[in-house]
C-alpha cells in the first residue's frame, strides 16, 4: 500500500506543485487586506 502511494504521488509531483500554487493564490486573494483601510490611515 505504501509503495503504491509513493509511486503514484512520485509520478505526479508536478501536479501537486500546481495545486499548491493555486491554493496559495486563492488564499492570498481571500485574505488580502482591504485597500480602503490603508487609504484612510
């Protein structure tokens, strides 16, 4: 079972990287500070 997981994920490491970058981009869009608050201060 462990060997199967290693082989499958090992062959798709680039896909894992793409998904990680997409999740990071979504997180940055969702949690970015509002620009209006920066203008008022």
